[in-house]
């Protein structure tokens, strides 16, 4: 694995850990998330970072093995370009259903490389 890909994986992992940090003192409750504009924007920004880092990885290695890699990039694009039609449900689904899986995959990839 190239140093550029490793750097992008670390960027993704850092963004995931930042998202998780927003819920350390608050339970993961949709209504709480939905009413906190700062947390919403911070989560969206970190998903953008994750998506951009994934895009950079795919440019280097189109067959890189991360589940839903293309959907990760698509989520970034949807946030950036479709900001006016973005739903809280969409982002919440990423937080609850996809971020934990992605974190595990990245940690496994990085552990195997170090």
C-alpha cells in the first residue's frame, strides 16, 4: 500500500473519530442530533473529508478493497452538491449504519500494513 493511500486512510479514520467524539457526552439519539446544527454541520464536513479521501484512494487504486467505496464518494458529492436537499435521515443512516463498518475496515487495513 502506498504512502498516499495510507495517509488517506488515516484522514478517514481521524474524521470518523471526530464524528464519534460528538456523541461521547450525548447519546446517539436522532432527535438530539437533528436539533444541533453545529454537530450536523461538523458531521457533514467529516463525511465530506471521508468521501474525498476515498476518492483519492480510488484514483490511485480503482480496485481498493473497502465496502461501498463508490457510495462513500457519492455521499460526499451529495452533501457538497445537493446541500439544499440533504436530509438528516440520510446523514444519520451513515452515522449509525456505515461509519462503524468503515472504521473497522480501515483499522484492519492499517493494522495489516504497520
